[in-house]
C-alpha cells in the first residue's frame, strides 16, 4: 500500500528535528541564542502551514504559505550559521539542511501554483 504524501506531517517531523538540534547546542550565551532562534523559526513553519490549510480565501492561503516559506528560509540561515560556527559537527546538520531546502522548494512551487490558480479564477 502506497503511503500518501502529507506535507503537514513532513513539516511537523522537520520541526521535531529542529527541536532536537536546538537541544544539542551548547548552553553558553551564544549557543542559547542560536538555540532560541532556530527553535522559533524551525517550529513555526509547521504551524503556519496548518494555518494556511484553514485559509479563508486563496489569497489568504498564499499569504500564510509565504509566512511558512519565510520561516524556512530563516531556519536555513540559522543552520548555516551553526555549521560555520562549528558548534556541532556539520555531518549532523547536512541532512536537516537538505530537508529544509526540499521543503523550501515544495512551498515555493505550491505558492506559484496557488498564484496561477488565483489568476485563473480572476479571469473566469
């Protein structure tokens, strides 16, 4: 039986990975700052996507997807900062960075598709 693709589940799983990553960072002032920043942006993308699912219009849906995309892009920057700061072994971070990039691509495509559908609706 083929498993259905569920972006919400994938974003939740990503958020859990970010939580675990934030817990591995040092408890120093710098580590805590990075931990708090990545925790906030890396977990909000799933919640914002859930908000998009309950959007009141296609325009609202696009707006909420854009917020989720923005948070994923911010998370990508924090992951790269953690890699460059050498707080954690980069081999631990590469898989989560790859998943982050894939989620960005999926949301970017979803936003473009929703925009095309909105234009089609307006032309009818």
